[in-house]
C-alpha cells in the first residue's frame, strides 16, 4: 500500500482535486477550450471521478468538501499506470494527509492466495502531508485487514500469537503466552473451557504484550483487550452453515486492538500499554463445554452456560478481571460480540458501551472528527435481571432475544470495577464494501478514532505535546490525572 506513495518525480502527471463547488470556480479561470472540454465530458466533480484534460498529462479528480479520506482511493486502480502528483495550492496539511491516506488505501488488496497480480498507479507524497501519521494508519489498517481476511486454517490461536509476537518484537515490547492446561493452573478457567475442544495444535491461550513508551513507569496505564475466537462453530449449540460462513472474522476484535497497539507503539505515545488477547477456537468434540454447564471464572463468579455460542464474553471475562486488578487508568475491549449490535446499527457502525459518560463523549467526538463512526448504546442496568441464573451467580446470555448487545455488555461489566474507566466496543470487524479503499472483507473499524482519542486523552492527562495536536473540538475540559503505577511484570512464556 505505502509502496505506491513515492518520492518526487519530474515526470509525474498532475492531479487537481476539486469539489463540485470548487470545480465551478476553477473552470471559470481556465481557457474557453478547457471549459468546453469539461462541459462536453459531463464531468461534475463527483467524488471518486476523474477527467483527463486536453493537454493529455493533467487530470481533474472529484473530491468531497473539507477533509476527504476516501475519494482519491478510486484512482490508483483506475488511472493509467504511472506516477502522479497533486496540485497542492489550495490544500491544507490535513487535506493533503487525507488524500495521501486515500491513495494508499486504494492500493490495498488481500492477495495471499491469488496467483494474478494487480497494478496500481503511484502518487508523489504531498508536501503538506503528515507522512508519519499516514504511514501509521495505513500500516495498522493493513495489518488488521490481513489478519481478519486470513482463513482460520492459517489463523488459529497459535498463528494469532505469532502475529502479536512479531509486532512485539518490532517495538521491543515484552511478549508472553499461556497455553492449554497452563490456563487452569494460572486461573484462566473460562478461556480454557471455551477452547478445550479444539485440536491439539489449536489449544486455547492467553496472549500478553506489555510496552512502555517515553517516560517509562510514569506514563498513564492503558489496557487493550480483544476477542480472539479464531473460528466459531457455535460449539454444541452449533451454528447453521450460513451463520458459520463468516466466522473466520470472529477474531476481529483481537486484530483491531493489535492494530491499535501497533499505532500507539509506532507513535511512541507516553503511556504504559498492556495488550491481552484470549485466543481460542470454539470447536465441537467430546471435550466441548455443554449447555447448562456451570463454570467458575477467574474473578470467582460462577456462570451458567445458557448458550455455547455466547463464548466471546466468557473468554473476555477472565482477561478483563485480570487487567482490572491492576487498576488501569483506561481499559478498552473490542469484540465481534453480538448479532444484536449489527441488527441495531448495521455492519459499519460499531456499538460503544461505557461506564463513564465524559470518556464516552470524548471518544465519540474524535470518532466523528476522524470519519470513523461509533454509536453509543446504554449499559441499561435494569436488563441485568435477564442474566439471572437459578443455579449460578450469572448466566452467560439472556434466554430471549431482547437487548442482546446490552446484556452482553452488562455481562462483561460484572468483571470490571466501577472505579475503572472502561470502554466496550461491539464491532463487526468486516465491511461488505463501502467503496474504493474499503473493499469487502476484514476491517478494523474504529481504530483511527480510538487512536486520536487516546492521543488527546494522554496529552490532557500528562500535559505532554508529544505529537502535533489533532484534538477535535471539545465541549468541556477536564480528565482526571492518570495515576502513576508500575507496569506489572509479564508472565514467563510457555
């Protein structure tokens, strides 16, 4: 993707990005021959469209007004092969960065299993673009997409662990993993219970990465947790064929938090980071967890299994409970958790749940500014009664079909103390194809908005202008100062 953003070239064709409104003003300043050419072509500046001008070396490209992160993504695959550069006279640095991002995303293709090749046109890096920020976002999204798009045959729990280890090694982070029966010995019983039915080479595991940015132990402490169900059959409550077709993406939460962690480490944000991914395959065998079984969680809460297909919340519970004991300043989990969230919001808008209103509003503000939308749903406590069990402390899901995303979030809330600021994101991890630059397939939705939010949260918590400010307009100031706690030592790798 980034290979198609190149150094300056004297032979580059020029592209003039113009909105529909801007086209009208621009064309009035051109010779009559150019005006007639534009009129005869029917070019209106529609976002994603382009027009070759009579000089045969210059193009017009239609874009949206303001910050447009996607319209130019249509060009790398549709323009003739070659090198192009933008006319930047009227572009702000933010617009230049957005166009560079769009171009790179237009060059994404998951080609691991393809024998054919695809040629893309190249763009000279716009002078005004924030190159580091563009590269960081493009690499992270590409990583998340590749992990989600990879079939479960080649993206099992061990493969996911290797992907995390590779990122850890690149950023000198500490990496550890607890595998199989060691989960029981170290008190992660629900991760083990969900994954124990899988084949010997696909044993359940808890993947753990820790990293310290500038400032070492003095930075705020952030925990990211991602659901890593590498394939979900539904267990003994087995899914039908249609429900199982997309289940290679059930580790989309894990891929998303890993991509976000990579962005944080590349940017060298001044925080202490822990990334936790419970990774399992929810399989069917004689060892499968059964409906109405009762399991005891790491926190000591007993859980009645109403549905073996509600497994994601089980594995997240042990990770959240572990992280919560370390009193992080902020904890975020991402999970492809419920179909109910998709029914409510569709595939492209992840659902946000939060136990702190100010933190939630800050995230939503940045998500809007980045064009990376989330939508908040309530942690409606009266629905907690739907999770009541007659034989255990709680059931893993409600018996009916009402409020499934809310009750799943309420289940997770049982494992997070009220003093911990916590954000839960129920994502689809996939897009059916939103247009150029966003092809059908895996998508780490929300990570651009999350990164901007974390960057701003840190700047306000530490008063450290490590990065150029990208803060979205804020309704009211104030975030509590982050406590200074020592990062826990990682467990030995097994």
